[in-house]
């Protein structure tokens, strides 16, 4: 099993959720996060004073999938979250050793 974490622009969340559902991936965890990469923030004006906003609002989508679903998951995220502009985000894939559903005690693929 793999954990796919995607950092995306907030307005793309609904599109990504729908795309993942269409490829058969239903469960996910979503967090509001802040960060920056090459974008390096931007300046804003507040009450006449200009200040630097270093951390930009993003959304982190986390999905645990079977090994054979990873590529479909990545393609669905890429196709929907990509705008072609700086700040589109990143996708991280890591191994998951064990998953346990607390309610039933089911493990691994049965728990996902």
C-alpha cells in the first residue's frame, strides 16, 4: 500500500475529489495548510502598509491506496490540479506498512 499526499491550490479541491471518486478512490483526508516553494510568497497591502506574505494557503489531500491504484490516483490529481502556473503543488508517494480500522480491527487493504 502507498500513501499519496498532494499539496494543491485550495480552489482545485472539489475537482480533485471528484476525479478521485471517478477512478474508484473514495476515502481521503483533507487539511488546510500553509507553505511556499518556488512561489516564495507575495506582497499585500493592508491599511496603506505593504507587507510580505511568506506562507500561502494550500490544501493537503492524503489518500492511502493499494499499490495497483497509485498511478491512477496520481494521474487523476495531476489532470485536475494542474493549472500550468507556479504554485500548482506537489505529490508525495510513500510506503504504508500497516493500516488498522479501529472499529472492526480489519487490517491493510480490508481496512482501506
